[in-house]
C-alpha cells in the first residue's frame, strides 16, 4: 500500500538491512510514510547522481528523496528530473534520526573546537630523505600540524 507524501530513501545493497529499521523508526516517530529503494550498487557511498538518474524511477506519491550522504554530484539535476526535493542525508546512516529531525536547521558551529591535523607518510622507511622531506613539506603547507612517518608492517628489523 502506498501513501501520499512519502519520503523515499535510496541506498545500496550492503546498507539496506541496517537502514530499514532506522528508516521505519524515524518515519513512525515523525509520523511520515517512508520507503526504501535499493539501487543496483553494493556500496551506497559510491553512488553518483548520474547513476541515480539512470537507475531510479520516482513514483508519483513520493514527496522527497533522500540520498546517501556520500553521494556525489548535483542534486538539483535530480530535483528537476523528478519534480521533488532531493536531499543528501548524513554520511553515516546511524546519524539519520538526528539528521532527519534537524534537516531544516543550520549545521552546528564547530569553530570553537581546536583540532590538530595529523598526516602520515606511509612506507617511510622505503623512501629517500629528499622524498620524505618533499612529502612532509607538502603536508605541512596544506595544514598538517603533526606528521607521522609510517613504518612497514611486520616484525621489527
């Protein structure tokens, strides 16, 4: 049975089992009808709007489409195609209830937090000193506060 004013959640095969109870509970709590559609892709984070545009048909009773947070591309293209708002949800599906409840609000101000950026040079023992310095300088110039010279996996020499 379909309801008018239904919100459609789009996902991949691997996330679908975890998404289903979250969407159901979120819909019940907010008193909105929800549906989930699984596109022909395993990993939802690898979706692009071009793939979604090719593979998804949006039924007339859908009032809004929610895509995975990692979905890349211009959502306006999809909104124009289907005539409904298309939103990018949170990057982690476990954040969906909080995101859904606050989707019309401004994102939180994180400017009061002081963070440090850590960069790692993988396989550092295999690199020559001039290459290590070039990479470290590049990381520092791009904002790294700390640079970790990564080791090789396995027993110590």
